């Protein structure tokens, strides 16, 4: 599979681009330090700016690899970094990736996560060799559930992560879309 890494893409209101070192303060302020955001997608809460800087450095280091895909979600209106969207798992052997996303609480409820997700689907299926994109949310994470419900993705019985672990989803709702189905929409 040919990988292209984290290339920028835009939507009407958002620029999704690779992270840069200057994003640290916004990451810390807008989501990495927030216990209402981080646990919702399985990440620890970062208590200090230097801890967030270490996380950002890991992002920057990993994004040097062409099979790593992680974008800062930037509001065009004021260039504020309001969240992130990424392929948290890449399965090159079956041309599948699993999506994760988060938006800082002050920016939630404005459709930004859905807009970033729609832009990511469009970008991926137009520019990469991926054939399938997947995501899931825990049943109790209704905000993430609404994003996925409104997306072009459809509910499915499982995702590649659970197939490979040999376990069924337990308390998660799984979604997917294939390149073929995306083109039909």
C-alpha cells in the first residue's frame, strides 16, 4: 500500500493540517488538560504544559512516517487549534484505517467534529489507497455517537481492531464506510 502521510485538507470552516510545535499551548488549553475530553477517547489528562509538549513531540516524531496520519483541526476564522483527528490504527494489509477525533469542550456543538470527519473521508478516498475507514464510540459517549450517526459512515457489527483481537465489541457502536460506498453517496 502506498502511504502519503499527514497532508493538509480543508473544509468550509476548518483547516486540518499536520501539527507544529507552536500548537502546544492550544492543545493544552483546548483539550489535552480537560477531563471531559481526554477519557472519552481513551487518553490520559495532561496536567502540565510540559507534559502536553511531550505528547506533541511524540505526534511530531511519529508523523515523519508516511503511514501515520494525524491532523490538528484549526478553525479558519481565528486560526485556533480546537481539536484533532487521526487514524489511530492503520492496517496496511487490508487498506483499512480506524479514525479517532476530539474537539475541545468550548467548541463542541458547532458541527466541527462532523465537518472534520466529512473532510477526512473525502480527502482519504480521493487521495490514498485506503479502501475502508472505521470508527467506534462507547455507548455512553453520546456526543461522539451523534457525530458518527450524522456522517456518511454506517453502523457495522465490528471493526478491524476487534477482529484482530478476537473479541466482539462490548459497549461500543461500530461504524465503517468503504471507498466504493463513499463514491455512491
